[in-house]
C-alpha cells in the first residue's frame, strides 16, 4: 500500500514511518523542513515532499504523489493547548487539506486525535463517549473529527480517528515530563521538580503507538474513534519512579513543586475496545 504520512519528522511521525516501512508499505513522507528530514534514518527509503500544508498542499494530491491512504499527523503549536490558533489556523487548514484529499480520490484517512477531546471527564474513557473539550486544541481536534464525519455523508470514504493519549520515547518534546527528567539526569542534577504526581494517566511507549497505526491501516473496516492507549492507568509519580529505575538514577524527586494542570481531570485513562478486537482477531488467524 502507498501511504502518505504528514508530519513525518515529528515525534509520532518519525516512528510511524519506520513501522510502516518495516511492514512493507511504500511511503510518501511529508514535512516542512527537508534538512530535518534528511537526518531521519528512513530518508533514503521514502519519497519525501517538502510542504507546508498551511500554504500549498495541492502538489501532494496530484499524479504519482496520490496515495492509497493518508496518515495525517501534522499539527503545529504543541504543547500549547490553549491558544486560539488551533481553531483559527490549524483547524481550517487541516480541514481544507483533508477535504481536498478525499475529493481527489484518496479513499482512506487515518487522522490523529487527542484524549483532550474528552475534556474534564474522569475515569475510563470509552470510544463511544460524548466529547466535552475544554481547551482550544481539544475543541479544534473534536471539530475536525465531526466535520470529517459529515464529509462522509457527501463522499463515502474510510475514516479512522486515532485518539492519542500520553506517549513517551525517542524524539519527544523537550518540555515533556520524561524528556525533562532525562535532561536532569544527563546533566547530573541532584533534584527533579515535579507535581505531586498523584494524577492517573494512560501512557504508551511511542513504538507501540506506531505499531497501532500500522495495525489500523491494515484493518479499514474498523472505523470511527479508535483509542490509541494502554487501557491501564498509572500515576505520574509511579511513571517517573519507573523511568528513574530504568536509567539507574537516584535523583531526588521534589513532589509538589508544580501545581496540577487545570485543564485535565485527576484520573482518566482510555478503553481500547477496537484495538483489542483487531489484535484478538489477528491472533486467531495465525
């Protein structure tokens, strides 16, 4: 299958491209900076297109570039979840690109969503729950999903909405929790400041996230919202402690230094019904 991956040099994208290549797919990798892309281990094995989707995406949807499926990961401005540009710029640009892709004949879209679409709901978050986003980012993603579902009424196509939870691993944002912890350990600091860490979250290593994208793109009958998560809650404090043990670090964890984010509930995690169904079905076929 010929798959286009937007945001190919981002945290998720670089790993998704690796995984798809390992599974034998032909890849059109799209990102804004060819210099950054040339440093990726997969660069020589893909068809790379330097493109800013906010400016001119038409070359992506013409001739040989047209793929069998698009995995759309590009989204600028993170981890700033509150700014209006998610609605004023990202939402409008992404909807224009994806609508044009469908109208050009692309039959299959896999689009990255976010657990922030759920808003402040506590506990287990199921794929069929109503969404109540409280941030501009969550609202923009939620609106994009609903808009793409309306588009299906006019022009039928496969839509898989991969709702991402929390991820960690190589290439993560330097301001993310474990990246900051790694930096503190590497610098030889004796203390690491954090929140109390009692909040329960759903974390996956980025390699598993990439595998989940590979799984769903090969199962187009599984449509709609797909929770890309572990399904197992873990406290932030326990996560940090586990990472310290992996790094063989005795750095002191200063709990309570930072307040809890006010846009997240204290406890939430995903239920991965669709991914479990797919993996169970594939296991029975072996």
